[in-house]
């Protein structure tokens, strides 16, 4: 049934459709996507939150191409169909590993942990840290003076992300910040850095937390 609604595509066909305007959704794990991914692909890892984020952030009327582990294809297609996605052009035959011979099409996203981030924030110049959690999470506590640009508002407020310099994206655990990095990359802002472990790892390690307004 998966191939009926979302056929397996060879690499030339897949890349041709991408060049023709179809968007690419990559549902692999966050670490795998960060390590290597097709340039311009949107990351939303297949997890419990996948339906909510796919429904909130993606246009179901858009033509979509899928990259997933082959064993996950049926589940992904079923969820997207339930969300109203009707133009699934196909999934990459063999999964992401089939792109290993197309290095020119691939890129990666740098990740830093809480220890490395703390050192960077004490440096000169310090990077720009952007918190993409929801406002109520940010209000409860944040890292330093990081401004809040919620993931749900990111595309509408993408002009608030500095166009140059070192910018680190942070959420609660590292899932939403990678989604944010992928959305910004799609819109042409490459080189953004993800905070692995997010605010949760920062707070659990005992590093200082700032309440909003301080």
C-alpha cells in the first residue's frame, strides 16, 4: 500500500522532483539528520510528536518527497495521509544511505552540548543563542539573555535570526531546535548550530538559569 500512495523513487527521479519544487521531509533521528542530510530537507523525526509538528509546520497541499528508514515508510505515509497530505511524490528507494555517492548534495549541522555552549557564551565574541521553545517554557527559565522565537512562529519571524555570525538554536531537548535549523536552511540560512540536549541538559547540569525579565 505504501508504494501505491508514495512510490519508491531512484535517486535521479528523486533529485529531479526536488529540483522541480517538491519539498523533502526527512524523518530519521535527529543525530542522523545532523550528521548528514540532503541540502534543503526539512527534519521532523519520527517520534511521538511527529504528527503534531508535521501538521503544524508543513503545508499538506505542497508536493512532498520522503526520506526515512525503509521500515518506517508505511507508518510515515499513514500519518501524513491522516493529516491530509495528498501529494506524496514518493520516498527515496533504499533510504538515506543510497545518497552516499552524492556527497555534493549533502550537508551537515553542527551540534554543541551544554558544556561547550557555556564556554562559548563566556567567550568574546559570544554566539547568538535563540530559544525556540514555547513562550511559557521560556518564561519559566532560560539560558542567559536568549531571546524567544518559538518554532511555531519561526517561519513568520525568520528575519529575526541573524543573517551572519555564529547562531545557536536551543529548545528543551534538541528535537525542535533541529527542526528549526532545517527550516532556516531551507530558506537559505545555512551554518546554524544546534544545542544537543537543549535547556534540559543545561539545567540538569547545574548551569545558571535566568528567569524571564532578569
